[in-house]
């Protein structure tokens, strides 16, 4: 493997691991959303890096990443709207409070 690809993959792995750690350990919905965005951005970075090193002349990885960013932006807008409505109903954004709303 080319050594220059590691300069791009190591930050992607760090972002992914930080996102997974934040998603598993946090109880706040906003922190979960930020962690999910870190995971998605790490995946997007991997798409671009592997497209650049495996198929240098094509643009499929970049185009796919642009679509993934657009979908992630729409998903974030919807998630923030849901979180705001939950905050208005419950008074906080703790996951345990939302679980209690079901019953």
C-alpha cells in the first residue's frame, strides 16, 4: 500500500473511532447527532481517498460523497427539529427521558 494514503486514512480512522465512542457513551441527543456526523464524515473521507488512489481519473467517489453530504445535511435538519420538539415536551434532551415518554 502506498504510504501517502495513510496520511488520509489515519484521520478518517480517528474520526470514526471518536464518533463511535461518542455515540456509545453519550446520553444527550445533540451529542449523539454530532457523533453520528463524525462517523458519516469519516466514511465520506474514505470514499474520496480510495477513489483518488484506486481510480485517479474518475469522479465517482467525489460525486457519491457530495450526495452523502447533502443527505446528511437533510438528516441533520430533521433530527434537530425532532430534538427541539422533544425538548419542548420533556424539558431536556436526555435519552432516558425520551424512553420514559413511550410508556
